[in-house]
């Protein structure tokens, strides 16, 4: 049975709304103001602390929070500071209740509680999960509750930690999902050429990745079956020269029999996507934006243009990753500078975004920049 998230919540008896960024962010800002602590942390620190420590470990009382482990958190908090931080969390929880909204992890936590307390047998004999590296601890606990008591072939998870772009670091065994002795590393890459695969892994060289549990995935056991050209990486003096090159290459591919629907131009931000679509329209290249909550309808003709986040999970014969410039990748607003660990994690996520974009290509990748190129291309 296939069911979307909101439908599942409704059928589980959860009536409050799911709050997204435009709803949740103002609540965090108000909670920080109401708590009126003298701590020097910004709003993003509290939100991450909530998602990665409090709700992830289900330490929903002050007594539990002051004893919680904070592995992977760079800012040290003694007992006194944790008590002050908890004031913000109390205000935040009260605001969620007052406004009848929940952030996604709180919604999953409460849904799990509902499932575990109803005493009803599960409706799902088997659950298959794709992109498992981006699921949170709360998501996996909810999945465990949905599947019921452990039984043969109850949960099947597919994931690649090299594509982790949301900074979730779940440990399946701690979420009630036992994979010890049951997991396998897929060794054959059927999508990209060996040349693309080697280049993408070189981008992530020196970064440690887990296997979604307690082991390390070095990424050295996989190889591609096909071969092709190495990725084309070119820097231009200005944006006009870059676009002229991209447009000419796309026209050349089309002249050689490649359909526009098999080509995707990928940019870091929505604004860049809009800018490139305007440029393609101006030179007579029909283009189609793959939007956030819509499927890529291949019945609609035209060159595909998408953000790095949106292109995840898709594949094309050729991919152009554009405007890979300094201060665009990594994107300054995406870098959490609360502490050194958070900053490094943010930069790793940005590298993983570039990895995701490159691995959408089956035959060829173009990476272009203009002016000062991204530090990732050095």
C-alpha cells in the first residue's frame, strides 16, 4: 500500500498541521526572544540542538536533557547552560501547541507514540525505503512502529551516505532496526560512467561516511560498467561567456540526436534556475523547470532545469552544473558557523550536493563557472 505522509498522519489520528520553514522558523525566533537567556547562540543553534539531541533522543524533559549525550555537537554545554537552553525549548513547545503546528521530527515522534499506544496490529507487512541516508532517527522509529514487531523481510532500506544533504546521522540499530549481518554494499554502478564515478568520489576524498549504522563506507568497493568522457570542467571570464558555451554545447548535443528531455541544467539556487531559464528562452531553447513538489513529466518537451536539491533521485544522459562559483557553492547562507564542527558539516553537505548533481548523469557531465570559481573545483 502506498500512502503519502499527510495521509498517514491523518489515519494515525494526528490532526495538527505539519509546519514547514515558513511556519516553524518564526516560532523558533519567538521562542528565543521569550526565553530571554543571556546565551550567545543564534536561532539555528537551538533548532539543530532540538532536532539532533532532544527530539532525536526523545529527551523531552529538562531532567533527561541535562543527561543526554551530544556527540557530534561542537558547542559544549555544561549543566547551567543546558538549563538555560531548555527555557527556549519550553517556549518552543508551548508555541507549537498554541499554533497547532509541529515540526516534522516532533510530528513523527508524536505519531510513533500514537501507534505504540493504540495496541492495534500494523497495516504494513513490508516497508521499502529509498534515500535512507536522509531519514532522521525519528523517521526510522516511526517506520519501526509502522512495521510492527520485527519479522522476516519487514523493512528494506536503500541509502548512500555520500548523498547525505540534510545532516541527519541515524543509527538504525538504535532505532529498533537490526541490520547487523544483513546489510550489503552494492558494488556495481549502473548509471554513471567510470570516469564520472571516479571524479565524484575524488570530490569527497578525505571525508568519512557511515553505512547508516556503526560501520564506515569508504566508497572503494563500487565500480561502473560503462566508460565515457571525463567530466568537462571549465571556468569563464564572465557569465555571458559561460552561457554562450552552455547553449552551444546543448545545441550540439541536440544536433547529434540527444533529446532535450535527456539534458538537465542544474544550479545551486532557485533564483539561478529562473535566470538560466530566461536566458535559454531568449536564445530559443525551450526549457522546463522541475519544481519542488512536482514530478518531472517527460511528456513535456524541453531542456530540464533544476536546483541541486530537486534533481536528487533523477537521471539524465547529460548534466550541466552551472555557476559553480565562489560564494554560490558552498552557499554562504547554508553554512552554520556556530562552531567548527557545524561549519565542517555544512561544507560537507554542500559537497554532497555537488556529488548528487554529478551522479545524475549517465553519459556526460559539464561543470561550468565564471569569475572566481568555487573552492570545490580547486
